[in-house]
C-alpha cells in the first residue's frame, strides 16, 4: 500500500480533520522504521526524532534491552491470569520504590489513567473532595484529568466536568495558599508544565506548595508523566528541590518506548485508602506482564546508565545553542527555557508554530508545538542523544529560522 493510499484510509476511517491538518503542515508522511534517535519514513527519508514521542522515547526507539525483555515475556505469558500475583509487576514496583523512595506502586495503561487513579486515591484517603490544579496544566484527556487541567478550550466542550475543582496560576504560591483549605483533598501539579509551554516555576515553588499542603492536611500529587525518568536532568524533576509528593504519577518513558504503561506511587498516608479497600480501583490490563516487564527493563537501563546525567549535560549545551539562535533571530524567538532535555522555544508570534514545524521537517527534524501554548516549539529528544544529534538539531533550527525569517518578511509580521 502506498503512503497516499494509507493517508486516504486515515482520512476516511480515522479522522478527516486530523488528516487534513497533517497534510497542510507537511506532516502526512508514514512511519516505516525507527532505531535510536532516528525515524525513517516509507519513502526512505531519515529524520532525527527531536520530540521523542513527547517524552516516551527516553531510551530511543527500539532499545535492545527492552525489546529482548518483551520478546521473552511474549513467549511466556504476555497477559496475566489476574488470579495469581504477577512477578513482573511486583519486581517493577520494588525497583521503582528503591529508586524513588515511594513505598507503594500501582500500574495503569496510560498517563491519563494514572492521574485518574491518583485523584481517586486522594479523595479516598483524605475523605475530602476539593482538588486544586493550575492554569495551562495538562494532565490528560479523561474526565478527572481534564477537570484538573488548565485550558478551557479543551474543557468547555465536555462541561460539566468534576465539581469542587479550583484552578490557580502556576508558579504563584500566594494563589495556592489562598486556594488550599481544610476541604482540599489534593493539589496536583507538573513540576515543569509540558503542554503548557515548558513552563519552569520559580525556585522554591514546589517546596512552598509542599508546606501549604502539609499545613492544611492536603495531599500533594506531582504529575511526572513527562518530567520523570531522567528527562529534566534528575531521575524525577521534584528532586531538583528535594521535594517528595504524597502521590507521584509516571508514564511515557516508563514503558521503554515499547509498551504503554502508567503508574502511581505513594507514601503510606496516601495509600491508606487502597490498603483498606484493595479492590476498589482495578484494571483488566493494568500491571500486565508485558508492560511491567518492559518497564522493569527500562528502569534498569535508565538507572544503570544514569541517563539523567546525560540529559543534564546535553540539555545545558543544547539550551545554550538555541539561546544563541534566539539572539540571532530576536524578532522570531521570544524565549528559550526548560531543564535537561525538556526544552521549549517560544516564538514571537502564535502563527509561527506550524510553519516552523514544517520548516524543521524539511530539515529532517521532528518537533511539535505544545497543545496549551501553540507558540512554543518543544524539543524533547531521547536521553541517549550525543554530540551528532545536538549539532543536527542546532543546524536544523538555524536553517528553519532563516526560512521563517523570509516568510515573516513576506507576510510583514
């Protein structure tokens, strides 16, 4: 089947609107093969994956250690009986507990499901109902996750959502102080907002929110689905401020880029509701051997190679190179920000996002703009990237910005 035929079938049987949007942006190619930091399209073109599945491919595409583990499990028992205990599930929970300091773990099938589980657990364990989130936050697309997310354009079509939810500005501890009270079950935050535009809060913000929650008896949920597993230069982004949440949400990179998985970890206070009611939150596929086996292999690889250290070093150098380009094109780039290999390039005009993606695609580089702030181009390459990949990204941005400059002059913007 040709790429044109596949595009037509996608248009006819998946989503015509999305097919048209991808075609307009020059993004209608078909994936054929991937390895490491690179993706090949069906027409044989090689691309550097600088968005990395929005944080999924921390180990790159098809990491051998995870692939081998999954193949072995496929030959044994890919899905569990759900009557006996799964050894892979128990082993992954133990390894994550050792690495992160959270005592208990429960596994889901996605990040959104992990957030749902965290919200339910917070209400169950505290006996309270109020939830506090932040503007521009993105926690997923299911009802609970959407309710505590922070952009109305995605929420209003599905209203009414969960009641008793308050949204406050991100990075503003005084607003958080005012919102959290004796009815608050939990505050949910991303340590760095991803889809919100790679927004890094002021130093001390997480510590202040932790103190507010402790004082009011509320739980703190940190959504590390995107920032966790080494992405920001620490194993967890909360480690930058030596803060420990009551509940942490994980996903994306946890599956090694091979099998989808989500997870929540928690301390004894947070977990009390699930201990008292062990069957009150369940999943047919959650914690299956295939996903947790992939997760165990991925965690071991990240820990053994200390990939957060490479993320910190390469991220600092990549940020410096992109900042130099911002100085070269100040009328096109407003700001470069981020931590580790989670980097956002905020364009000066919202209309620059899609053309920049297309120009970077012409330079064989895959990026994406952030959903809650289309002005921001996200750079989130695999944590295994090295000098060749960094130079590729910088060269691609330099050439794409030159094309964007010409377009901006032509449009007089």
